[in-house]
C-alpha cells in the first residue's frame, strides 16, 4: 500500500446502531472485527463484509458497567477493556459479564485512553487519566499501580514505541512527554498524594505552541479545563523513528527521533524568548524536533481528535471540526483528500491493520468505513501492461477476507487480481513465472471460496484452470471434493490418484477415500432400487 491508494478512497459502509457520539473505534489484532464505544455507554462489534454503501448493523451489542461516556475500548480475544468519562476502567466479556476494574475517587478524573506496551495479546495495559496520572493494569493479577505522575496535567493520548521501551504521552499542555517504560516507578493507589513528579526521557514541542500556551496562561489542573493548547492524539510509525502529535488549537506535528528519543535541537524553557516555568514540568529543557506540520483544518472544538499513519506510513489521517476526514502525504505534507465524514466533528481514525480500509467516527452516532475503489479500471494501466504488484496486493486482501468468511467478496478480489495479470508475456522470465504462480494461487483461492459456497461446478472450473498451469495438491483435493458432491465418482477417483502421486502422506487422502466409498455405496443402492422398480 502507498499514498496512491488515497485517491481511490470512497465511502464503503455506514455502521448504524449507537445512540450517541462514537468516541472510540479499534480493530481487533488481525482486523476481523471492529469494536466501538459511545456516549450511550454500550460497546458494539462489527464485521465489514458488505458491499459499498451497505447500512451495516452490529453483530453484537454489549451493556457495560460504565455510568458515563465511553472514551476508549479494545478487544482482547473474548473480553473488551474500556475506560470513560466516569473515571471507570471496565472489563466486559462477550458473553455479557461486566466487571469494574477501577473507579476514580477524584471528581473530573476522566479515564481517557488505553495502550498496550507489550501488544494486545498481553494482559497488561496503561490508562491515562485527567488527574495527571497513568495507571498500570494487569488482568492476570486484577490489580493496578500508579506509574506516571505529571502533577495535575490532565493526560490524553499515549502510544508505545514499537521498540517497547519508549512511551509517548500527550495532555493538557503543549509538551509531548517521552518516558522510558523500563524505569517507571510502580506505586500503590495509596501513594496518590505523595507520589513525586515522574522523570521524563525527554520533552518535545514547537515554538508556536509553547508561545501560544504562555500567552494564554492556561496550564489547566484537569483535562476537562479550558486549555487552549493540548495534545489529544499521538502515533508512532512502524520504524519507531517518527511520531505524530495532534495539537488542539494547532496543527498535526511530525517529530523525528532519528532512532533515539534523546536527539534533536534543544532549548531552555527559561530562555527569554520562551520564559516558561511550571512546577508540573519534569525538565527545564524542551526539544524542538518537529520536522513537518500538516495544516488546512481547524481543531478547536474537541479534545479527542486522534491522528494515525495510513497506507503503511505513506499518509497521515485525522479529523477536523468541519466534519471532514483529512489525509496528507507524510513526506510532502500535501493535503491529498478531504472527505465529508460527520455532520459535526470527526474525532476517531482507525486504519485496518492489513487492508487499506479506514473507519472514522465523531459526533454522529454512525461510523463511516472508507475503502479503496478496487474496480479493474483503477488498477489496469492504459497500455495493458500487467500489474504484478497490484495483483499480489489484491490477493493478500482476498486472503484476509477468506479468514473472515467473506467468500463472495474474496472471489471478487481474486478475479480482479487475475485481470491485472493479463498480457504477462511482456514480463521478464522471472516475473512471468511469479505472475503465473500468483494467478494459480488466485484460482485455487477462488475454488476454496466456491467450495464453501457449495458452488461445485465453479470449483471444478477454477481447479481445472489452475491445474493447467501446473501440478497442485490442493487443486486435485478441491476438485475431488467437488466431484464427490456432484456424485461423480470416476472424476473424484482420478483426482484422488493424482493427489496420492503428488503427496502420498497427505492427511486428507483417507478422508477422501472414505467419502468416495460412501458415495459409491449410495449410488449402488440407488441403482439397485431403480432396477427393482423397473
């Protein structure tokens, strides 16, 4: 995927079911399911297997132990971790069981965002709070600890560097805080009042934002305050070198850490051109290592706007106060697309982990799903030169749809991939061989989908075309299964023998023999009854 995909984005689906603002949307680890949380205090699960424009309904709707708006939610296999405006951190099982892991005793101590330092397959996560703390939770022990204290700077977005060591945190001031996860101090909740200010690895900002904060004189005590400058969303790229920060009252900034969070130009906050000092700041120096700004939208109305890398890091996505979904080029900062996505404000951006699919949400009660237009006309070059890379990308997307059980949609992608391989005689010998393997793989994947749809004639057609390009174990296996289903024992026997010759130890061979024996017995009984009737 690259930035060229951005020009092909179109509204695919509208997800309807919530009865309030949708404040959080996240995909499951492999993208099979989207989880959402709302002002209606419910969690919903969605599967996006419909065609363009389909008004999708949730596959599950779960009540929670929350008593106020849900701000963040993540799916962990059979459970969902969530936090919200009530200061609660909750655990909701897919079978409907509810558990409250934490309840803040501090008024206005919103529980805002969740992050998993070791990945979502772990049971450990961090939560930012409006009281200036980050709390560490471990589901294996059902306990929590205070790990970061900013001394009343309400916190919002947080993200762990892919190296698993550096934690980026944004909150209710213009300073992006970087912490070393390995050196965090674990304190009991009883240490709430006496916990010292947590040291940072480094502090980052931009001169315009620091000056704006100084002018406003608005270092707010809680996140719910009226600070004109804050960082609501942060996001690392896959390399861990680049970090996006979404500034309320400003633009999106791209910080370059050059492989280390200790590098970059640095100034003293007490310098005459800044003259900023505050007891809540863990250091007197700030690094001004923003290398790029993404401009063109207004971001003042909400403190919840996220920012994400899209298309494998080649694009940047965020929302605006005007209700549009904005996409910029990462390298040039050029605004590539501006698409209406909400009647008021877009806050949440959720790129699919494997596909060029993006979900957005905001003040509306609906979620919008954006996908690329995959019609062949968009991929095929005018000179009919085969597009091997485009075909392979479509094949990968089709395989993901197979995992989701979206057989019809997967077949469509495999067929489009095959169309991109037309005219492969113009390719080099190596590329032509790779293109032939890709086409054979698409044919066999189509056969598998047709098999699950019980479209057995189509299975035979696809397998025959695939076998014309070379021997294939699964080609003979699928065609034999289809022949059995169509009550054609001779054809099934031929494929069984071919399968035995290619892979005599294949565990499917005994199963296929058994099915073939049963078919012959049924046919023999049917023939005998017919003769008796005559």
